[in-house]
C-alpha cells in the first residue's frame, strides 16, 4: 500500500518546478500528486507563472542561487528519496540545479532517482523555457537524469526528430537516449488518430512498449506534470523504474478520467481523490 503508517516518516519527494497560479499544473499538481501517492512533497520553486485556465500571461524567475539553496536546504535536513524537475525557465537556473543536485547526490550514478520532465511550453503554446536554455537542458541535466519524459513536441525541439507515425517512436527514443539519461519515456499522446496510444520506454538496449487508452476530454492541463510526479512518487517508494512508469501511467489515466472543467479555458487533470 502507498498509505504510510500514522506517525511514520513517509517517502520524501522533491519537485524543482514553477508555480501555476491557476492550481492545475506545475508544482501545485506535483504536490497534490505526491500527497495522493502517500509521499511527503517538497518544493524548490524556479519561477512564478501568472496563469489561469486560458493561458500563461507571464512569469518571473527566482534567482538561480535561491533555487539551489532550496534544494540544499531540504536535502541536507529532510532528505530526498526521489526528485523531479518541471519548468526550469533559464540556463542560469538549469546550471544551478545541476550543480546543487550533484552536490547532494540527486541523479547521476547510483544516486537518488531523478526524473527530468523537459517542459518547454504550455499546452496553449506559451513558452516556459527560454529558447537559449535547450543546450543546458541537454548538456547539463539530461546526463544526470534517471528518466527523461519528453512529449513529441519536446522531442522535436530537443533532437530535431519529427515523429508522425508510431514507427518513429523508437528512433526518437534512441536520439534522446544519446543525450545521456539512463532511461527515456517518449510520450506518444500527441500522435493523432489511434484509439489507444503506445508510449515507448528505452534504456539504451531494450524497448518497453506501454499501451494506454486515449481518453476523450478537453481538460488535460497538467497531465505531463502529474505523470512525472506519480512516477517520482513510485520511485520514492522504492519501486523499480519500469514498475514506477507503469504506476505513473495508471495514475494519470485515472486523473484524466476524473479531470474537470475550470474557468473559461482548459481544466486540470490534477488528482483530488
Ligand atoms: N505551468 C507550469 C508552471 C508548468 O510547469 C506546466 C507544465 O509543466 C504548465 C504550466 C503547462 O501545463 P499544460 O501544458 O498541461 O497546460
């Protein structure tokens, strides 16, 4: 069971991510997911977005040294069983995150599991990462990652591979894996057409195909964040990576099925159970 015993310290997970003022995505979705998964959630805030269901109208970055200090503060006292990244905004923040994670043993070889969700833009197309920060994401963070979780838009941005058919997913996984993460999960949800979609998980030698049904809903805000946080929660509980990804997919499927309208735009998948 993922429910911790009363009075016993539960697994501890850290999200290094941005705030969504609308409460549907970003660190708010991460914390809700951690709580649903019986995990104590901690935050290193990278940026504050001004956002509602209609879109992101702007954001302010935290100073990079403050992001690093949050990571060090929680890691040295509370401890971190697994960590994830969401919106990182800039090269300076990515570089500070990579250094801080190195210093406290998050990611890298034989260390605390580290999930890197390469968030580049909101579903409305509003940028959440400066375009000159892609090099830092690829060069400084991917080599530290236990798992990276790009969708097909992010695959195109990161490695220039344009996937238009399911047969292109393995090529995309190989190209992203070349950048140095231990595992790659290519999320196929943006592939049009098929009644179900098959994500591809790859560790450099073996492909794991992960089918899932396509859910008909307009309310998908925060879906990527929720998946990455559920996987991170499972890793914090000590699950191995393939089981953690299977758990994350089941979790986000339920969240998508229970998504709800909010405001005039797109509602969230954030779990409320
Ligand atoms: N806002 C923040 C702070 C995020 O981190 C993210 C995604 O990671 C989003 C918005 C975008 O979510 P979506 O693309 O689901 O609208």
